[in-house]
């Protein structure tokens, strides 16, 4: 990990992402709390996250274009566009304006789909394959670690100056992230240039998932994970209100507790994956999430705080292992399409579960919801363990990477398009 931190470009990316995450977590908290304060509705507050996930439905189409252009440039443009998308929130004053909050949530979701697809490819092109786990872990740790400060800061800023102040903070962090990205050096890679056509490139990304056994199994499992997790976006307000008897702003405290766990998980997950592999890491993280979610049904402050920390650790393990597995099993030229296609598979069940949660929370106790979710998480962990026994170890590189390694070149720095197009570079400057 020390060698990774000596990479100047990675350090710049890490710092920019950390600052941006601070603004994002403050803003995400403000979205829900803002709607809750303006309307008094738990359901409407929970639905504030729904527009954010909807753009993932068109993620595979966006991923095709991400793979055609320099990833660093795409990330810079996306950061600046996201900053502009937040400015209309300055006009939100009463319940009649909450549609602006939903629109801003949607635009930030759109920016996130594009940005994360581009970042996955940028990391694979910048780093050696063995560094991806630690790189993703540090990004997860610092980003999620912003929950230690951002939710409380966001809640305080919201209480003192209102939602527009939080929106300005988040917009500023997007601009700062773009400035840091300007100094990142990315090596030259081959990219798809569109000569095969949109639909051919789109099918190539989806086909890669369908024909790669470990990615296919994990994608199916994670679709059910998101089906269970979406309801939590709504149930959390009932837990705070009816179970803990706290104001909506207490969501900031729970987010901070989960951030503590996220920091711990992000730091140690790389070493864990090297020891037991990605699939066991994912399976055990689901067991921990299931236990933690089940304990939330008791709704006592001490248990909820401890559970939030445990869930934060487990979620970091799950996210990092999942992203690393995709990166290691996908060629650099297809990272955008594959990553966004996977996200799209998750969006339908996640969006459906948020909508269902908004209905269920009016007729079903939050305790019942959490207990059912816990059973689902444990069942998914069992599914992965039973159906993926042949993958309960560190996965081997894809055949294309083995061929490149045999020729004595780094698989993470030698991309190939479907049919080699004229070479274009992410950045003409050499990697330091």
C-alpha cells in the first residue's frame, strides 16, 4: 500500500475523490432531510434517493461512450456538470419546490454512472493488477470515511443555513475534484472508436458478464442484495422516528457510525482479499450485513450504533471485492460498458424496492422489514457459497490478460479494442 501511495497520480485522484465524497454525503443527507422537513413525510423523504438510482437503467448505453473517450477528460467534464446541476437547488423554498430536489438527485445519479464507469477504466490503465484491491480499498475507505464528518457537518449546515448552503458546498467539492484530475497522468491505451457500431459494443459488454461465470453469479446475487437494501432507504426514517424517537437529522449520527466501519473495512479489505479471495470476502460480508440489519429491529440506541459500524465494515468489504473482481476479469477497453451494465442490472430491483418500501412502511413495522431483510442477506450468502464453490479462491486473470503477460507486458497497461483502432492516448504525458 505504501508503494501505491507513492504514485502521484493516484494520490491526486484519492484526494480529489475524498473531498468530493465529503460534499456528496452531506448532500445525500440533505436531500432526504430537506424533503422530510418540507413535507413531514417519511415516504417522500425515502423516495428522494430514487431519482438518483434511475440513471443506472441507461448505464450500459452510457458505458459505450465512456469507453470511446479519454476517461480522465470524461471525469473532469462530469464533475463540472454535476456542480452546475446543484445550482437550481438555491431556488427551493417550500414543499412545492421539492421537484427540484428530485431533479437534482436524478442529475447527480446520471453523473455518478458516467463518472464511476470512467474511473474504473482509469484505475485499470494506471495501476498494476495486483494493486487494484488496495487502490479500491483506499478509495472506499476515504470516501466512506467522510461519513465521520460529512453527515454531521451537513446536518449542522442544513440546520444553520438550510439546504441551499449544502448544495453550494457539494458543488464546490466537484470543482475541486476536477482541478485535481487535471494534474493526473494516465497512460496511453487503445479504445473503441465506434467503428463497430453502438449495438455491437453494447452487446459485447453484456455478453462478457453473461459468459464469465463468476461475474454472472455475482451479478445475480447482487441484484437480490439491492432488492433487499432499497427498502432500508425508507425504513431508516421509521427506525429513527418510531424506534429511537429522534429527529430526522439523527440520520447524520447513524451515517457517521457507518462511516467508522467503512474506514476500517476499506483499510483491511485488500489484505483480506489477497488471503481468501474475492468470493469468500463477499459471502462473509453478506453474513455480517444480515446479522447487523437483523439487530436494527431491536431499535435501542447502543445496538443500532454498533450495528451501523458493523454494517459499514461489511459494506466496504462487499463493494471493494465486487468492483475489484469486475476490474480483474474485464479488459481495460471494456471497463465502462461492463461496469455500467452491472449497475443497470441492480437498478431495477433497487428502484422497485425503494418504491415498495414507501408503501410497506405505512402498513408494516420497520422491525418486520429489517428481520425479513436479514434473512434475505443470509440466504444470498448461502447461494453464493453453494453455487460458486469453484470460485472460492483468487480468480485467475482473463485469457487475454494471460496472453499479454506471457508476452512480458503488464496486463493493466496494455488495452486492446475489439478490433484494433488507431491508437489514441488518455494523456500524452508519461506516468510518473
